């Protein structure tokens, strides 16, 4: 008999039974029994009924007991009968258990895995069967398919009973073909074009790359949220009374695509009128006014107003008023189309930090976390300190996530701070390879630990061997030496590199230190000593060496130098900035002993700013100058540009003053050779736009414009500027950062550069 029919019949049993019990009313029950149960223990049923041995039989009480047994959720039918025994009347609850789902099968699913479909089920194998749960499960699976674009997917549940207590559920799926949103249209929009409004939405129309980007996939919740995004967009452009209707989605007549439409009633556009303050002011209104982004006469924006509230709240919170309330009072003038703003300030009570606790750091020592915090126990509350603490923790690179939450302290004016971090692997051991357009194929191995012993020490042992270079290094750095704010570290290294006109071997070591002036400005100092050997010259360079060994040296020499820099970094996230600036100036003096003498000065600035959503614009400018100190500057220490890290589209290390010389090869043939002399001045920079291509995979696109040159002693700065443009992709791959970029010279040099451009490619962490 169908389960649903049994359930309907059992509902009728209660009143029928009660009618049949009339003759038994008032009789004394000598025993209460349960029959028909197989899986459910008798004691479990008796535990929920109220009738007990010795009670007087009453129809209302047995009626309530039947309902109590039904509420257990284990039975599809419950009846009550009475039996006569030698001792008297026995009250018997006769139950029929619900069947158990012994097997769950899926048929026809290709686009979604069985495991993913099982996650959507409201019931599980070996659980009690429920029609209600089965219906919910079918709806959830249908939604899963709709979210993947299979809008017409059908799910047919088939229930097969194998015994009175067991059954199997099979879900037969007809996926159909993928149905995407072909068009998104709007009705009632007069101020903004359809294209502009579509750009605000997360849902997109299908295009030829939909197979890669999922553009056009219909998701009900996302499309509904898009209506809210459009309303926000209007409200941020002065339309304070805008109304955006629910999106309407329909199938095309051919049932091969979806059409979405959204109705809009714009209303009038308003601007900001007068701005005032009242209430408990900690600063004069004129000073508070300077901190706001809202300006009289500008289009009214709810987002700008919201940020102004956050700004004013932070002003009060930075003075210890953690619970300050900033209430914006708005008054709209429908005739002048102006919105007057009055900020009602309520400061509340001064609040102090009481206790700071740290969790989620089994490896990293507590002191490593605490030293990055910009709040302390016993201090007045600071909103900026809380934000900076989170930023400092993330900038260490030790954590996937860091959260700071406040909780009530021992009194109303005290707050505890709970710091929760999620550690990420900071040590790597790798043996692999890479490629760069400068060094060719490279084999490398490295051991690195950015959080050595959980003390925040940075240690590395690495090496790489390429077609044109070899590099080995060993180093350790303590960013908080002796628990002070000083950074102290050191490295030893060895490298060999083949250049166009000679090869260079370098062995050396350094001792480095640094001290932060504040969270944004830091100093860095380094002393290094190097043994250098220039060898394997080409014929032209060798001939020049014979003529002028001072300016074109060969053989061994030593360099003893000291380096100092001052850096200001205001970026939001130092590992992958999207806003802020990095500015640095540095000076290096070689001449503290050693053979080589020179002084080098470099200034560098980079600016990042978001243009639209994830589209980031950056601008970089570098200026450099190297001067003689009693003797000529070594040729290998001069400035050379070109390649993926400076001027893309120009061959690496070829942008510099060049000397062309006719030489004889070993066979006596005449050959024309280039000698790159290097510059004593350099300027280069770029403009870049980066944007996500596949955000989940960490793949970004980039378009760029590069400019710059290196100049000799007799040349003036900017006397000639080389320029290039191009684009490429960047990927934070598992084996290191990948860059594949194509640069095209705007003013190629005759005989040196290709007018069609060149690929610049690097992958792997190159040391």
C-alpha cells in the first residue's frame, strides 16, 4: 500500500478507536504493551506515552499518546487496542515503522559528480525515509544544475520497496543542454545606458569565452542581488528615490537561451546641500568637515555618506570612544533637488583595552604575533590601531587570515581583544626548474623558511644552475633582533653569469640591518664584501682591454661597500598591493678598502590605485646615478636596462651606451661586435593596468607602457628615451611566480631590436 495512503488512513484511526473505547472507559489498566516494533526498542516508545499500568483508561489520554508516538518520527502508523488477560485489561500500542533508505542511486548525471549531488540530499543512507525530505532534495539538486547553467534539468525520484522495512531511492536525472543568459535588458533607465548598468552587475551575458569564464550562467540569488547592486549604483549617483524591480527571467521560444529584464523607476537626481554637525563634538565642526568626502553641490552618494560615517566613527574611536554613535540626519528638498546632511554625534564612554588573547598559532610564538599588534593592554581603544594590527599580521606572510574581535571585559568601559590567526605553510623545499629570457633554462633547488622555529626568523638555502648563470646563497634574518625593533641578518653567496661581451664570477657576503621609524617608513643598512673575476671576453672587449685596462678590466678585484636606504610603504597588502605607494631612496659607497671604488644613488617610486573593481593601475619611476670615487667605475657596476624587469621589448642588458668595433675572429675573418659600456645615469619607468582573468586560479592580465634609457658620461638625461608597450599574463603558480609578457618597441634601435617585439618569460623563484 502506498505510504501516503497509509498515513491518511492512520489519521482516521484515532477517532474510530476512541469511539470503540467508550465501553472501556474507566477500566483499570494492568499493563501497557507495544507491538509491531522491529528496530525501535519498546522502552523508547513507552518512554513517550503517559498511560501507565494502574491508570484508569481514558480516551483523551490515549489520543495524546498516539500523537506523542507519531512525533518520534519513526512510525508511519500507530493504533491502540485493548486485550484481556488473566490479570485484567492490557493497553496495546500497535505501531508500523517507517521504512529505511538502504540504497541511494543517481542515474544520468554527467556534469555534476555523485559526491556533489549527495551533499544536496536532505536524507542519508540507512536513515528513515521521508517524502518531505525527498521533495526538498529534488528541489536542491535542480537548483544545483540551474546554478551551473542547466536550467531545464529534470530530476525524477523513483522509490522501490524491497521489504516492509527497507527501500531504495533512485534519482533519474535528465540534464539537458546548458542554457545561458543571452540578453540582459532594462526598462525605464533614462540616465544610464544598458551597457553601463550591465557593467554593475555580477551576472553577465553569454559570449564566445563563456566556456572559460562562466559568463551567462543564471543564478537566481546572484541575479536578485544584481538588482540591489543597480539600486546602489543609482543611489550613489543622486537618485535617492530609485526603485528597481525583481528581475524577470524567461526562456526563448526555442528554449535555447534565457532572457533577463529588470524594470527601473529612476526618480529625480539630488545633490548634496548644506553639511552640519551637532551633539557631542570632540573637534570643531570645521575640522570634522575637512575629513569628509561629501561636498556641497556634488551628486549625493549613499556610499560616500557611509564612508563619511566610518571616518567620523574612527575619529571618535581613535580617541577611546569605541561606542561612539554617528547618526546622519538627511533632509531632502524636492524643489531644489538637494539633500542637507547633519551629523548627530554621540561619543559614549571612554573604553580601554583590558586583555589581549591569541589563538590559532600552534607554531608561531605568541610574542611574534604580539609584536605586530598596534594595540596594547591598558591603552585607550583605537580603531586605527585595530586595523593596523590586522594589516601588520597579514604583511608578515605567516598567516592565511588574521581577525581581531572585541568582547566585553570586566566592566562596561573595558574590552578584551581576541586575536585569531590561521597559519599557513612558511617553509618550502623545492627541486625544480624555470626559464627566463635572460638566463635561459634554469634548474634550481631551495630550502626556505619564513618563520624559522616559530620566531619569525627568515632562513634560506638556495641554488640555481642555468645555461648562462649559476647562483648559490645561504642566509638568515631576524626581523626583531633580541626582541628589539632592529632587523639583523646576513648572507653568503656565489654567482656566475655570462654576458654578451664577458663573463663574471662573484663570491661574497653581507651583514644587513634595519630599523622601522614607524609602520610605514623603515631604514635599511648593509655592508658587503665581494671577490669578483671578469673573464672570457669577446674579441672586441679583449682588444679594448689591451688598449685601456682601467676602463675595460679583466681578472680579479675586490669590492667593500656600505649601503643605506630609506623606504616608505603605504600599500594595503605588501605581497600583492592594490592601493598605496612605495617610495625609496638609497645610496651605496664602495671604497672602504677593496679595489673597486664608486658611489651609487637610486630613487624609486611606485604608486598603486584601483580604477574599477579589480582593475589596478600602477606607475613606477626609477632614477639612478653612479659616480667615480678616485678611479673609473667598474664596467659591470654601471647601469644596463632592457628585459622583463625594466624595458620590455628590448633585449636584456642591451639598453646602455654601445661601442661597435670591427674585430678578427680566430680564423682571421672580420666580425662586427657590440660592447655594452653601461651608463652612469639611468631613468626608467612604466604604467601598468592589471586585472583578474581567472581569479580563483590567481591568473592576472597586464597591459603596460615602458620608457627609459641608460646614459653615458657625455650624454644628457632624457636626450633619448626608448619606449615600448605590450601585454601579458601573470600567475602565482605552485612553483613560483610566472610572467609571460610581450613587448613591442616604439622606437627600435637599428640592428639591435626587432620591430615586431619580443616575448619576455620567466617562471620559478630565481635566486
